[in-house]
């Protein structure tokens, strides 16, 4: 889906490549990379970043339709895009991993709270032990 969205963005912007600023292309493709990173994880985000890098060079930097960089400042734009995309992908991946860890810990805390409730509910140790075994 994200590769298709990247192709759609390129198809929409390509007819206007001589009229639009390179920043419009970079921001549009960065949004696709961020969405892909959030939805599909690190491998998809990195792949979209590299494809975006190549696409910007090939389709949106003069001379068009060539893998060449005409101006030194274009290298800065390309490298900034790639570095930002990789960094954003890494940060999104870390946030997803931390959220998954937090969900696991919340489940563990809920289980321990249920166990604590069961142990305090009974008057004798034998009843408590039988209730814990029944869980």
C-alpha cells in the first residue's frame, strides 16, 4: 500500500516538477516514509526512504530523468532527506517497541493485581493457596 502511495505522490507531482520547489517533493515523500514507518515498521520505512531518495534525484532534480546531481546543494537536500527519513523511521520503530513493552507490562501488572486480590480475599492460608492454584 505504501509503495503504491509513494508512486501516486510521484505521479501527481511529476507533471509539475519544473514549476514546484524541491521542498514540496521532499516533504510529500517524507510523509509517505513516516506513514510507512508507522504502519509497516523499520524495513518498510528504510525501503521507502531509499526509493524516495532515488526518486527525488531521478525525477525531480534537473537534469530530469537522469541519475545525476547537477548542483552541490542538491546533494545536501538528498542527504538531508535520507538522514531525516532514516532517523524518523528509527524513532517510530523505537516508539512502537516501547508501546508494545508497556502493553506487556500492563498485562503483567493486571495479572499480579488479580493474584493479590485473590490472596487477600480468603481468611486462611489453605483457602488462599487453593484459590491461587485454581487461577
